[in-house]
C-alpha cells in the first residue's frame, strides 16, 4: 500500500471514530489525529517525487538497485 493511501485511510478511520466518541476530550483527540494523518497524506506526494528523482539518478549513473525494507530503492550491495 502506498504511504499516502495508508495515511488517508488512517485519517478516515479517525474521523469515523470521532463521530462515535462519547466524551468531548475523546472526540478532540480523534479530530487532532485525523488532521495530522491528513497533513501526512498531503506531504507524501512530494516525498514520492524526491524518491523518483533519486531512483532516476541512480539508474542514469548505472547503479544496480534493489528494493530496501522501507519500500524505497537503494544501491545493490
């Protein structure tokens, strides 16, 4: 799953939980978490562009690349 999609789905879940919260302080926490996930989802496309440029540069330099654990690509060891 793409990170921005994951952030968006987490934000939606927080909005849903906020609607179910009985106490105002619980409601406020879910609203804050949802807003934070929304911000993270919006930031990810620019991060993805930076990753794409780094990958293109590595390919242009003839580096062998392989997926790494975070889902990004890096030099093959």
